[in-house]
C-alpha cells in the first residue's frame, strides 16, 4: 500500500524529508557547541517532524509482520528509516539531567528499526542479549571469570566491526553514484527500490554501532548513579577519630636550653 498525503497538513513524505534534512544539517554543522540554541532548535524541529511522520506510518499501517519485502511499494521503503532517524536525532539532545533517558529512548528507536528490517529479511545481524528486555529472555548467561577477558568475543567483535566498516564504505559509494538520478526523478522504479534498500542497509550498520556505544555509556551512567546512592556517597571510608593532642608548656629553663640561652 502506497502512503497517501494527509489533507490539511504536511504530507508524510514532506515530514520525513524535513526531519532527514535537519539531521543532515546537524551532521555537517561546524557549530562549536552541540548545546547551542540554534543547534538544539533544529534537533527539536527534526524530532517533531519525524515523530509526526512515525504516527502517520502507524496509522496507515504501512508495514506488517505478515507481508514480504516485495509487497512494499518502492516509494514507501524510505519510511522504514523513521525509527533510525529518530534514534540518531534523540542522541543529539544535550540535557545532561536526562541523558540516561535519552540514551534509552534512542536505543529503543534503533532496536525498533532493526527488528523491522529483520522481519523483512533485510541485513544479517545479531543483537546482543543485553540490548533489550525482549532479547535473550529466558536464556541465562554463562558466568565468566571477570579477571579473564573473553578473547573469542573480543576477536569476533573486532572482526564484525571491520566487516561493517567495509560494507559501510561500499554502500556509501553505491549510494553516491545513484543519488543524483533518484533525486532528479530520472531513475526508474528498480533503481529507486535498490537505492532505498541500500540506504536501509547502511542504517542497519549505523544502528548497530550506535547501540554498542549507547550500551557502553549506560554502563558508566549506571555505575555513577550507584556510587551516588551508596551510603556515604563518594566520600570513601571515614577515617578513625584521632585522639586529642594534650597541650604542653615549655618551662623557662627548657626553653632556654632549646634555643641555647641557658
């Protein structure tokens, strides 16, 4: 089913285009501070546009677990990117008092995107058990000696990162060669479809990287919060009270002897 325009308001495609354009401007920005009012206003506007677009997609029921990728209209494939773009913009919020909330929200957006892609058979990837309460439920983890690094997991992680980096560069080159014809309207439907699928695959890699970074930052924030809530805060163990020093008085003779006056 192809997405239709909503009467009396911005079209779905316009909202997606606005949100994506603002994200691209933020990515290319040379503003020295990400907390600058102009930067955060773009973040707010981008999130608002993408959230409205996501609500329209849900209302139109564009995507379903019961359909195949071939059943999605080529022009509608780009709307699969909405959760990933929402996650990327959510990470650009800079309110430190809500940092953990923003990280968890961004992670959920990225996970929603990855699960949508997996439902349609797009990309081959595996989510780590700790990324969501739904993932890995009922599968207890094997205890590991904390003093011994998991070398196999480290090697696999490194190999996966290298492979994702290679794929990312290949996808970027393909997208760059196709973007002009798609944006100018001269591409045929097969080219448009391939272009949007390549974009989705690129964002799969980006989402996996962002989730990994989010998990690492959440570990730090949880440790910090736990330290703050611990009895005594971060002051450390209290020292034992020292015995009071008794006052002493030098006699006149002792003082003279000390300074060589006697």
